C-alpha cells in the first residue's frame, strides 16, 4: 500500500475514534462547564480586544473634530486598508481645512481613481501640479492617467522623458507606467518601461517578474525563460523555486 493511502487510512481511523470519544462524553458536560467555556463564570472578566488604529483615531477626532492632522491620518489609514470610500470622506474633510499640500491632493486623486471617478482624480492632480510644479508626483499621476486612457503612446513617452530628467533614479515612475501598459495588454510598451526600471535597479524582483510574464504573454518564450531564470537567481531558496524551474523548462521547449 502506498504511503499516501496509509496516511489517509490512519487519518480516517483517528478521526473516527475521536468522534466516538466526543459522542461518549458529550452527555456528561455540565452547564457549569458550558458557562465557563463562554466566559460567563462569575469572577472571570471577558478579555477586551485591543482597539484598532482607526478606533483610536475616531475617538481622538470626537475630541478634536476640526483637526487636520487626525483627519489626514484617518484618510491614510483607510487608504492603506483599501477602504476607498471612507478614505475619500476623510480626505475631503481634511482638504476643506487645508488644500495646500500637493502630496495629499495626489493621494486623494488616487482614491478617486480607485472609485472610478477619473475626471475628479485628474482635477486633483492638476491642482497639485499648480501648487508644486517641480514635484514629480502630480506629473507622474497625470502621465499615468494619459496612459490608462490610451492617449497617444508618443505623448506619454515624451512626458515620461521630461519627468525622467527630474527623477532619474525613481524606479516608481517607469515601473508604474509599465504596469499600466501590462494591464492594458500593450506588452511592447510595457516592456519598454520595465527595461527602463531595470536600468535603475537591475535586480528588482517586481520588474523581473513583470518582464517574464509580459514576454510569456507576448508569445516570446525564450525571452520569458531568460527573465524567469533571472528572477530565480534573486529568490530565496525554496521560495516557489520548483514551480519556476518547471515553467522555465516548459518555456524552453516551445
């Protein structure tokens, strides 16, 4: 008998014995023990769950309802939790108090983007650009919006080149644009930006993974295998290595 069959036979026997044992002792369980199990025994206070960061901030906000700092912390907390509706509510409240921070306007625009409110998102990024013309974040958001809306590739590249001069070592810019084009299945354009990312950080795992998948989906198995191998070199031993080796073998056969 195979080891797998023996294991499941033993598991079935063990579970059957356990069920029989529980059935035998169940009638003897007293109400007192049941109450103790549910934490109802006298003198035994129930453990109170620790407050979450949101609960703590909500309490602080009740004391200081017009606090820009607390409103902004709540907005960011909900943003990180991907609760975009509540994040938008608190960003709006914070911006009614002060709307002079370009980064906050960019973050609010990103939340609006997640909610599908593209025109409102772009309006926030335009405001951020007016406030801080030299900052890279508003320009990046606006360029990425053009890529998402499938504006002319040449225009996006031209604006990317101008932004690249300001932030030559910022991998987030080409990587973000590459992801946009990959999601739109424009793999040649995605690969252009991922190559730019590797020019900044040659061993970036996220970029290597995206490049491998783009080449694979673009029906370029040899190139895909090459980048999966590069990814394999950077991963810790045992981390998806067997799966990747098998994929590399299959791609090399194509």
